[in-house]
């Protein structure tokens, strides 16, 4: 029983697998999957930040354009 606590397991499609019983190829594939999961989570986090930043800058741009609108509307008609 004590060995089971030190032996990591992974669950895939509802079935548990002991990492110690995996082949080297299976362990390498598992490492790739785990690394890619971390990268996907990081990419989602970064995308969230970028989306909020883009939205904020877009709102700032709209505010700046709206503040300038009365001046540029009159100037455009006289040109």
C-alpha cells in the first residue's frame, strides 16, 4: 500500500495507469501531453490578457475620437 502513494498514476478515459508500469515511449508521450496542457493553459491566460488589453485600448481610442469629433466635423466641412 505504501508504494502506491509514491507511485504516480494518471487517469485516461476513466482508466488509471501507473506511471512506473509505462514504457519509456509512453512516459515520453505523457510528458508531451502534460507539457502541452500547461502551454495551452498559459496561452489561454495570455489570450485573456491580450483581449482585455485590446478592448481597453479600443475603448480609449473611441473616447479620444468622440472627444475630437466636434472639432473635426466642422473642420471637414470647410475644406
